[in-house]
């Protein structure tokens, strides 16, 4: 199949582009088929929290780090109508697809860049010719922008992070190293662990250290771990 073949699909009433020859089909199966970001009965308390923040003049944001071509961002925007989604994606070609898929959505802000331990830029390490397998490393030449977790939040003044989602191919290890107010207060953190592809890297340990003293429920949804403030469940 040619690499440039594209299809238009319907996601919750909005059109999106899918490339059958890339990993798009697998990604949309996760987001809208298996619904790996659906937290069930805990969704409504998060929506209520977002409404409460709005009433106080605070913008609830969802940080979608590793947004790929935008299916997860579209899902979050549909499920949490009070929130603004900041969709972060470093790879140029994948980011171009993200822009196309989210261009007509007023509550999705797309940003080319990667979640990282500092804001000095990163270099992209290509995966197995599939857009969901690209990863990042410390910048050398041809750097793309990088952001800390708190730095992404600061892109939207007077905001609080409702959900932090990370599917960043092992960079959760670096991104969660700096002390972060967001990690210490965000009521819902969704992360895909990548220790399976980086043996011995202990990729999840920095995040676990940041939230160790918080009362959080832990859910397993497909390939994702969800850490949810225990107050949301009561």
C-alpha cells in the first residue's frame, strides 16, 4: 500500500484523517475502540471539577503529551467540554497530521515539542517507520522544542491541569525528574509505561517518587496506567 493513502473517518461526529499504512489504525483502536482513556464512573467527578474551576475563572487544561496525530486529543475534548486540550507532539510529519486533525476544534491547542526535563530542546530518534514509535533524546543537532510539565501548563495563563496524559516512548523518565507542582496536584495522570522496551531504565520511578505521598487510586486501562486522586472516587 502506498504511504500517501489517506482515509477520512468519523470520530464522535468530527472528521479525522487516517493513514492505513502507518500506525494510525492501531492508535484510533486504542482511543476510540478500546477506549483506553475512559475512566468510567470517575469521568463525571472530573467534569464537575472542571466546571468548578471554570466558575472560579480558572481554565482547566488537559496536557496530551505524545498526542500523535490527534485522536486522543479529540477524545479528551469531546469527553471534557470545559477543558482546553494542549496537544504536544515533537515529530514534524506526525505534528503536521495532528494540526490537520485538530484544526477545526476550538478547544485544542497544538504545540510542536516534547515533554522533557528541561527546555533546551530534544533530538528525535526514529522508530520502526511508524509514527507511534518515534522517541526523543537529549538535543544534539536539529533540535525540536522541549517543555517541562509545568512549562506546558504555563502556556495557558491562570490554568490548572485536570488531566496529564503521557505516551512519550520512555521520556516519562526524564519528564518527571524535575520537581513539579503539576505532578503533585493534578487529579488524573495517565501514562503508558515503556520499561518493556527500555530494560533497566526504571522509566516510571521519577513519576512514582513525585506522587508517593498522594492518596491516589491506580487503574489499568489497556496499556495505560491511570493515577486518580482518591477524592474523585468518593
